[in-house]
C-alpha cells in the first residue's frame, strides 16, 4: 500500500484532468446545442414567413376587394411570426437585423399589394421586385442560418467525440461505467441528429425540384401525378391517391392509379364528394390501423393500414383530397410533409382547372351544350387530316330546322330555344361516339361522320331526322322537322371549305324539294331522295 502512495497524486491528477476535460467538453456541447436550436427555429421562421407571403401573393393574384379582410388576417399572422423570430434571434446579431430587413421588404410589398387588391389594376400583384428581393434575402438568410447550424452541430459532434475519447480514461480512473453508457447514448443521439439533418436536406432538395416541376406542368393530370410521386418519395413506404372533386357530375374521381386489389377500386367508381370525410369537413382525417372510429369514411374505411386524408383547399373551397396509406400512423414530420405537398400543389391545380374550364366554355354553345362553330371548324380540319392519312371517307353534313322563324313567331323565342336545346340532345345521343355534332349558327347544325360513305351517312342522318320529328317540345299536334345535306370526302371535295359548300348546297336542295329529308351532294342530278314521306310543322306555309 505504501509503495502505491507515490503514484496516488498522479492518479488523482489524471482523474481531475479527465473530469475537467469532460466538464469543459460537455459545456461546449450544451452551448453549441443551444445555438443549433436557435438556428433551427430561425430557419423555420424564415420558411414560414416566405410561405405566408407567397400565399398572400396568390390571394392578390386570384382574389378581389372581397378578399381584403382575409388579406389583413394573413398580414397579422405574418407579423406575429416575424415578431417571434426577432425575439428568438440574439440581441444585436446579424440574424435579427436581417429579419427586420425582411419585415420592411414585406411591408413595402404588402402596401402595393393592398392597393391592387382594393382597386384591381392590371399588372403583377404589388411590387414584384420587392417580393423577389424578399425571396432572395430570405434564401440568403436561410443559407447563413443553415451554415451556422451545421457548424454548431459539427462542433457539438466533435465535442461529443472528445467526450467519448475521455470517457474510457475517466472510467478506468474512477470506475465510471455508468457515465460511459450515458455518453454513448448522447453519441447515438448526435448520430441520429445528423441522420435527421441529412433527411431534411434531401427533403428540401425534393421540394425545390417539385416546385420547379409544377411550374412546368402542361396539364392538371400531369401535376396530379407529380404530387403523387413527390409524396411517395418523401414519405417512404406510403401509397398516395389523388382525388379530384367534379362538381358538375357530383363525383369524386381518382385521378392517379389505384391498385386493382385495393378496396378503393370498388368504392371510387360510385363515390360522391361527401363520401370522403376530408372533403366533407374540409379538415385532415387520420385513422390508425386496427381502429374503428365513430364516423367511418366510406372510401378509406375498408383499408387495412393507417390512413391520412388531407383536403386540397384553394380560397376556402375544397377541390379534392389526397389519401395516403402507410403501415404506421404518420408522425409530426410526416404530417408536415404531407400538408406541404398538398398545399404547394393546390393553387397550381386550381389554376389549371380554371384554365381548362375557360377553354371548354369558349368552345361550347351555351344553349345546346354542343361544340360551337369555332370548335367545329377546328375539328373538321383535324378529321380531314386523319381521313387523308388513313384513306377513309368523311361525311360532312349540314342540317337546320324547317320553318324555325315561324316557331319563334307563333310559340315565342323561349319555345324556340327549348326546341334547339332538345335537338342538340337528340343529335348528341343519336349519333355514334366517334361522330361529332356542333351548333353551327342559329338553327343550323354540323354533323361529321368519320369513316362513313354516302349510303351510310344518309341512313345515319335519316335516323337523326326521325328522332327530331318525335320531339314534343311545341306541344300536341306540332312536330318539328329538319332538312339535311351531306357531302363526302374525298369524292365531293378535299378541303373543309369545299365540303361545307357542298353540304350547304345539298341542304338547300332538300329545302327546295319539300323539306324534312336528306339530300346527298352527288345524287342531286339524279334526284335520289330519302324514302321517308315528307312531314313537318303544322304551321308550315
């Protein structure tokens, strides 16, 4: 024992040195962890500010004076987030100064945006240079914070490694096995933090790619498929289904692929919007695997795994939803990623839907619901090109209602409009799916019959003539009638103008021959008429 006494001061000194090293490294790690936390919170603040300002920009671009109150509430929410971020930033730090600069840029843009929202002048929303500078300054601040956070995490990791190196010596000198286990757990947490940081960086890269891809989407369907892929790669193991709300048919449609063995495949064809609880309530709905909620969703209630359904909201209106199937319920990070993807895609999908509806309305006759003359002329050119390539005939027919002026004079224009709408319905339901029917103007209609020669065209048009004669829009004893003229590509003409003139000439011949009949251009000289006896309005001259 006495022989060991001289070495006791050395052991005690080594123990004290090891303890001091551990304490110093631990203090450094704690301080760096605090810096890391502040930097992460400021990064989140910048992301939130940019997201809220972009939502305000979308509101200004798509809204009007009635949205001023909503714009004001969004402004107050922005200011609250900014104030919280400034409070988190260290006093007299560059981060606090740059946050205040972002607030001033936002105030400048919102002042101009408010004037545009109230007065609705033409041009971009507010001052685009202020908005773009806000985004640049925000991105620069985010990069600075991320670098600072990464540096803090790196130093904390190095401090942790230093602790790990010192722990064996401390354990050997002081028998601190428990301390060794505790610091090993801290090292594991540091590794886990590094893994989460790497995942976050990868997710942000995917989000940036998703944003750019959405701007280049050519159709609503393409954007919806991109949303599905983005969610499935961001949430590993999840299966996403994008649902579209069709208000005109009161249906909820799956616009992305659904597995044939999934219960959704049976429920979707007859689904209505209210069947989806997320669409019905306008709020996210979650159900863990094996649970039975009080109110079961008629769409996803039969799915075996955990289900999360998020409504797609634009301007407070639900335009659809996104259903995500996973083995386990989503954690907070998964819910945030799901909400981010749906929120980011919703305005783009709504804009594309509005554009598609506008194009459809521009090419549709409002009274009959048939394509209008503009659409008919474009379709005729396309069908002629197809017929020329495939070396097949194309029948071009014109027909109009006999004595339609007298219908308006005797029964009134309201009855005349009802008759035109009824004729449009008959024409749309009597012809083949491959045929094309349009209102060409007034009481005149155009019928295009692909791969149809003269005898087949005469039979098809005579069937349509009989269907019109069976209408009872005008009342008992008053049956409408129509006269038809048809010309066929390529024998009667090889271009649209020639075929339309030929069909109109044959229609005039049908009128001259007594109306209520079908005339083909090539049979005018031979005077071959439809065998159906002439019938017509009781008020004819």
